């Protein structure tokens, strides 16, 4: 069954394009005409403003000095422009200079420019009133508007005729195919649009390339979001690590150490193993810090931290407890806890001289208080307190040694 010509898609498309073009041209012509007139008026006012900017200082000086001759030169110079018919310059002191055609200062078209003192910008010295040559401006606007409307109508007609012949064969079919293909592409997939050979170098080709770039950008964005999530998770881990570490020694700080010890004691309870808590107080740290300065004190603390870490196993916990105090949790391995052996090893390690500088060495020594889990208790805070009492017991007994808590000796 044949389709009548006026019912065919090419005719309907062409008729729709032609009708739309006529209506659009009419609307655009009205809009362009009005905008052109408005633009010409705006440009004229802008030109006047530019003129004012060139003579503003001279006008300000004339108003400031009440110089009639200079004011007259300024106003006459402005009137010579074809977009100006009248100019009035007034000073705050009463000077009135008018050039060109007289005008009513209350007219809406009158442009007003205040004049500031050339020496004190905040002080007003006068005013400049300008009457634009409205007749000349309107004539230019109408002439330019009519020319643009005629040009627009001519171009619209030519474009409409051209588009009617091309839209079906070179546009609609290919755009439909591309739209259907694009609709099937999943966001983030590697699939891309294929550009028709006929349109590789025109707007459709550009559209295909830009769309493919957008698809690539979406794919990269999704991949970037995945990487960002991974990076954020890594950064959060690093931030938590930094928050748990003492900035000087890189050992666990007290708060993080308490949490680590609680976890270790829970594990020991599950595995039915023993642990030792050793509270270490450096015996001669304060004299070194006071004598050689804080840098030497920091160097000493870092050295002690490294020695303690090297002397213990990886699963033991070393904590910067505060000031010159360190706390160690020694966990039972395959054998029973060798408390005395470990304490002697730590004392020997800490008794080795520390290089304060190239010519000075000092020996630190330490007092170590020890409490045992679960022998002396299961609560971490209670065990800390017992280790603290044991540490002060050894300090009172002569320092540089260790003492394991016994109720009778620390009571």
C-alpha cells in the first residue's frame, strides 16, 4: 500500500521544518530587532561613558576650580560627538556651563555622572549631565535591526530548504542508530559508539567522539571512585596508626597501648597463657635532659626505644607510657615466662652507654616493676598499678634493678 505524498515522512518532516522555521524566524526577528535596538542604545551609552572616562579628570578639575573656560572646553568637546546633543557641567560652588541643545534635566534619557575631587576621591565637586542624540541613535538602531532581520530571514530560508533534503538521508537515520546503541551501553563498560563512515568528519562524528570521551570519562570516574575508596581506606588506616603512635619514638602511645594490652590479655585468657607487665622508669634521664638539653633527652629516649624493641620479640608490646617511662607486655610463648631472664636482658641493654655527642657518653640504667597475669590479677588497670608500686619499690631499694610484685613487699 502506497503512502500519499502529503502523508509521507519526508513531506511531514519538511513541512514541519518549514513551518517551524517560519515561526522561529518570526520570533527571532522580533527578538533580534528589539535586542539590536537595545544594544545600539547600550553601546551608545557605553561610548558616552568611555568619553566621560577620558575627560572625567578635566571635568573634575574644572568643577573643583570653578574654571569656566576649562569647563566650556570639556562640554564643547563632548557635544562634537554625534551621539551627544547637549552637555551641562555644574560645580558644587554654583558654576553652570551648558553646551549644545538645552534640555530638561528630569528627562529619563539624561545621563548623570557625579564628579569627585581630583585630590579627595570621596569628596563630590560637581555633576555632569549629558543628553544623548536619541534621534540619531534610534535611526542607527532601526537600520541595523532591519538589516539583521532581513539577513536572518534569508539565512533561515536557505537553511530550511537545505535541511529538508538532508535531514532524512544524512541525519535522522544515523542519529536513531546511535541513540539506540548508546541506550544499550552500560555505564562504566568498555563498549563505545561506532561512527558512520559518512559522518566521520562532521558534527555527528564530533558527537560520537565526544560521547565516547564522555563514556571514557564515566568509566575513568567510576574506576577513580573505586581507587579513591581504596585510598581512603588506606589513609584511614595510616591516620589511625599515626594517632596510636608516639611521634618521637614511634612506639604505641599510652591510650593505644592500653587497648593493645587489653586485647593481648583477652587472647591470653582464651589461650590460658601468662603475661608479664613491666613498667620501666629511666633512672638517670632527668640529669641528662637538664645538663645537655632537650635534644639530647629526645635522642636518649629514641635510643632506649630502639633498644627495647630490638631486645624483645615481635609479639611483645612496647609502649611509651609517658615522660621517661616505658611499659612492656611480655607474652608467654611455647615455654613458660622467663621473667628474670627477660628483666636482666633489658637491664643489660639499658646499661650500655649512650652517645650524647661525639665526645660524651652517659649510662642511663632503669628501675623495672613487674606484675603478672593472671597470677596477680586480670584487670589491666590493677596490673598497671601493681607494676607501678613494684617499680617504686626498686627505686627505694637503690635503683637499676627489677622487682616482681609480691603482696607483702608492696603493701
